[in-house]
C-alpha cells in the first residue's frame, strides 16, 4: 500500500493548509492591522483574519480535490458552512472579555446557531480527510480525526472557540472553558490514544510534542524581547510561525500512523491502496 499521506504533493498541500487552519490567527490579524496602520493601510481584523484563513482554505481544498474530487467537494461544503458560521458568530464574540459595542457570552440564539455551523464544518472536513485516507481501522481513524477537529483554532476563534462558547452559554461557569483551552487538550488526548492504536507510540508521541510547541513555543520566544518596530512588538510573526510548526507536528502524527497502517494493510491485503479508495466511494 503506497504511503500517499507522506509522499503526495497534494497531500502536503492539504496538510499544510490544515496546519495554518489549526493555528490561531487572531493575534497575527490584530498585529498585522497595527503594522498596516504604520504604512497607511486601512486594514481591520475583519479583513485580515479571513484572509489568513483563506490561504488554508485554498490549500486544503486544492489538495483534497486533486486526491479525490468527491472529497474536495465535501471540503468546499465544509468551508461554505464555516463561512456561514463566521457570519453569525464572528471571532470577536468568542471572548469572555466585554468589548464595546459587541455581544459577548452568554450568546444569543443566533450565535449558538453559528457555533453549531462551526462544529458541522469541522465534522465535514474531518470526513473529507477520513475518506481520502482510508485505513483498515476506519473507526479508530475517525476518532483520531474527530479529536483533532476539536482542537482547531483557540478559545477566541473557530471550532474550539465555538465549542467553548456553547458550553459556557449552556450553563457552565462563564470563563471556565476560556481560562484554559480544555477542548484543545481533550481533543488531542483523544487523538493521541487513537493514533497509538493506529500506529503505535511513535505516532502518538507527536501529539504531546506538537501541543507543547503550540502552547509554550510562543511563550519561550518572550526571552528574545519584543522585537519592537515603531512601538509594535513584531514577535507575533515568529510566534505565529511557531504555532503553525506545532500544528504541523500534530499532523505528522497522522503521517506516521498512516505509514504503519500502510505496512499493516499491505501485509494483510496485498491488493493495494486503490481498493480502499474504491471502497470509500471514488
């Protein structure tokens, strides 16, 4: 069984886009607006944040479409759903801190509907990847991808922000899921267990490693100073790149697990990978 996940150019595009999607772009959007203001650019976070995510959308959709047109169509549906969710529940309301002129937690019915669309979009995107990379352990693979989907974004945006806001609005103590990114760790714990079953310890170990890079890498950069440029701390650039690298490490856990699965499937089913793809519907 060919290890398409590690060798395919389109796959690398899809995984690279996913790493960008997973990394919180709120900080880079806010600081980019400040940098733009220095040069007279009338930017806002409502423009920059979607623009950053658009890069991820293009990479993921293009990569999946080149691997499987049907999976690509599912990805398009996922991102359309995500866009609708963002219109109803923008990142600016995914915060426990009051903001002038903005509704904050607890959310109203419209925000709850938008948050539900975020979750639906995450499920659709996970399904697109699941059917593109079938294994002999489909349930375990689905659990791993579902756990990873829960860790997309942060408590101020995307899936994790939507889930956190919904839980807080549903009656949890306000701020309980915003003080610490609980869904991030819970989702990755589920993913690590599933990847261990799928590919062993060498696959699962990438999950805690990636989580450490994401959560503590940007903090470690503080020892290098603020990298100020005309009063703006430019450290946000390497911090954001570090977060993307950490997300890449998380995704490499899937690559490693898929490689092990390929070997196992080749030994058990020498017919090859194309039959698995056919079974998935292509």
